C-alpha cells in the first residue's frame, strides 16, 4: 500500500525521483521532437496554498512522485506524475492521480489540466480512463504533444461539491 507524503521538490528523495523521471524521459523522448527539455519544478509553486508535491513510499522507500499547482484560483495542473518500475502495474498511478486531484480540490480547484507526450501511451490511457478529455494546448511546453482537462467535483451553478 503506498503512502503519500508532502515534500518539497528540492528535498533529497523528491529530487532523486525527479532526476530518475527526467533521465527516463530524455532517453525515451521521440527523435523527431528534438531534445527533451529538463526543468526541475520551482518549490514555491508546490508549497501550500499554491500547490503540493507528493513523494510516494512503499515498504522499501521512495517509489514515485507527483505534484499539483494552481494556475489560477480555480484551475490546477498536475506535473511530474512518476512511478519507478517496481511500483508499476499495481494501480498506484491511478491512486496517485486521484490523490493529486483530491489535493487540487482542497486548494480550491474546479478544473485540472495536464500535458503529456504521445510516446507515453500508458499515461494517456490512465488520463483518458480517469475522465480527462483532450483539449487545445494551454501552455507552450516543448515536451508536450497532448493536453488534457477534467472538471472536478463541483456543481457549476452553486459551486457545491458533488
């Protein structure tokens, strides 16, 4: 069972996980798109009330991470959702995504967006099966080829949680 703990992206465990993630993306990045651009997240963007960054631990230590940050008072973005190989195939990616969505609601978000690359087929499948829909680009991320959005659990007429 995974344990989620808030951390700064600059903390040792988080930084190591992000380094692994960026190394994997650099190695697997589609040739036709140029070089993968590595940008470590600004810790201030993932510190409440602006956002939160989570490290995922199993019984042996850190196995994943992900963050959510507010783009405006009602719109959040998921960044750097990553699990090491030993944690994959257990449904933990879906659980981490749901945990980040819950944290976004706690920050006041009514909509959540994310970007990804077409080469990350499993990630796209996860997002689509979790209720995300394709949307036009909302940013200029040179690593992204696909953008997604999802309305969170609010009734748009009276902003009550559904």
